[in-house]
């Protein structure tokens, strides 16, 4: 039982053999037509050149910024320059594309042709490749080399123009900021002359003065409190409110002395530590006086218990030396208290004046610092512009001397000696294969849509009946001879076609056609 594939191939062979003349004719037409197309197929020659974009050069460390930052996307920027109308028009002019005086429409068409046949790509991190395809090898070579040359010239010209424009702009900015800097200096000088408080150190001096006045006020208040305590003590002694005043005068003197020493100790503590020698001595003296005072009070209490009564001071004692001494001490203490009160008021007034002056100094210095910041910012920008101006001047000089080029040719354009794309040999072999396969494919397609039955298998499938047997066709001797002659003729024509195609290839290789 034959498979479907074998049956299909047998049917295809029979039908092809039955139509052998048509099949051979189709093969000959397709093979020869394809070979003829290969003969007249336009030749395409390709040439390319590679440019290196240098990111560093000898003067790069002198510059604050790189001059080739515009080449970050190198292929895109190169395309914008090379595909420009002005550059392509110059290419046409130098290569003779405008010698026949074409019309504007033809010029546009030729420019578009140059764009369509030019490919610009990144050949690497630092490489740009310019590739051009055309029908004449020499013209393609000249056009490719000219595009690279004009591109380098255009980039150098652009850098020169940019450096010149940058220099002019920076010069204008330098003049503006120089004027602004002079005005800022003048404002600072006027403020310094009108407000002496704006000088450096005025604020710290005022703070120190406020601190001194505050310490002075604290000291005076302490002395005033001591004087008031001493005054009340003397009044009590003179008014007789304290029993045995004269007896206890020695104890009062000790208390007074202790108060004086404590006042002096408090004053020293405002300035020194407790380990200071004078403070240590004062504390020892106070401790000794307190011990002596305790003993004196015990003695007075013992005397009271023994029958000494307190009460009003005897008038006979008012003229005593002790009374007059107490009266003199009271007057002296009152005078001292009044003087301390006047001094305290004066110090407080000075403190208020100094606080007001400090506030004024803070306001003036705030305005002065604002002016100073404006001046420093203007000066910093001015100095930066001066550096940029020198950089732009150096860049302009280097561009004019062609020493700062960042583009150079690393692979020059070449003249191609063989065309690119499909050649005659491709057309020849492709034509032979197409001539053999296309007719068979068309015939196979026709068989698929033809409803006629050509095999026993098709009868079984369509009628669903078993086939008992198959009687093959028997050719007569005349028919068999005709078939042999037809097969020989078909083989001869196929061989002749192959020889003709091979002859065309040989003649093309020898340059005859």
C-alpha cells in the first residue's frame, strides 16, 4: 500500500512528463530571463570612512569643560551635519554633480539621492563611520572622502564660531559684573563711613560691655543689700529693740564683719573658682568669726540668765562713746546705701543704653552682611567670568591654529573594485533553481484544485469503496518511442540552457560582456 506522499509524487511525475514540453519551455524562459536580468542589474559600489572622536587632548587639563560634549550622541550629530543641504550641495558641486546646470527640482532630487545612499553609524564608543553607495566606484570613493573632509571642516568652523560667540558674550558679562562690583564696593564704603557700628568686632565689644555692666549691677545690688542689713542692725541697736545692745555690740560687730566677708566672698565668686587662695582664706575667716560669734552669743545668753535684763536703753547711755560710735556707723551706712542706690540706677541706665545700642548694632550689621554677601557673590561670579574668558580666548586661538580638533580620520575612504549586492552568478544559479522549481510548484497547485481522479487511492477516499485491482496503461511501441524521443529532447534543451547560462558566466568573468 503506497503512502499519500508517494502517490502524490507519482501523480506529479506523470503530469509533468505529460507536459514536458511546457515544463522545459518554462525552465528555459525563467533561467535565461534571470541570467539576462543579472547581466543588466545595476552595479552598486560601497565605500566607507571611519572618524575617531578624541575625548582627550594635550590641552584638555587646561580647560574646565570639554570641547566635544556635543558629540555624546555622535552618529546623530554627525547625521545632522552631513545630511544638511549646504554640505550635500557642496559635495555635488565638488564632484561635478552640478556641472550640467540642473534645474532646482533635479538638484533637490540629487540631494535626496545622496541622503538615501549615505549611512552614518557608530562604529564604536569613539568611532563614527560614514558609508556611501553608488553606481560608479570612483565617484563613490570621492564622495565618501569629501563627506568626511567637509564634516571635519564644518565641525572645526562650528567650534571657531562657538568660541568667538562665547568670548563676545563673556566679555559683555564681564563688563556688566565689573560695573556691579564697583557699585557694591561703593555701597559698602558708604555704610562703613556712616555707621561705625558696622566695623568688625563691634558686636562682640558690645556684648562684653553688657556682661561687665550686668556683673557690676549684681555686685552693687549685693553691696546695697549688705548696707541695708547693717543699717537695720544699727537702728535696732540705737532704738533699744535689742536687749543688752551694748553688751551684744561685740557680737553685732562680728555679724557685720561676717556679712562684709560674705559680700567680699560673693564678689570673688563671680570671677574666680572656690579653689582661689583669697576665697579659701575668706571662708576660713568667716568660719572663725562664726565660731567666735557662737561663743559670744552663748556668753550673752548666760549673762541674761544670770539677771541682766534687756529693755529700753538708759538715757544716760546715749552720751556714751559706744552710742556715738553706733550713731556714726549708722550715718556712714546710710550714706553708703544711698551712694550704692544712685550707682545702681546709673548702671541700670547704662545697661539699657548698651542693650539699645546692641540692637542697633545687630540691625546695622545684618544690613552690612547682606551687602557683603551680595558683594562676595558678585565678586565670585566676576572672577569665574574672567577665568572663562581666558579659557574661551585660548580655545579660540587653538581652533584658529587647528590644534584643538577632536576629529581625525583613522580609516580613510577606499575605492571598491567589486560591486556589492547580488552578482551575475547569484542570478544564474538562482534562475536555474527557480526555473526548475517554479513550474513544478505551479503544476502541484493546479493538481490540488483539479477535481479529476488520478489514482486508486483517490477512488477509495472519495467513494469509500475498496479497490479490487489497478490496470496500468500500456504504451504501444510507437507511443514508447515518442516518449523516449520527447525525454531526450527535453534533456537536451535543459542541458543547452545550463550550458548557455554557464557561457554567460564565463564571458562575464573574462570581461567580454
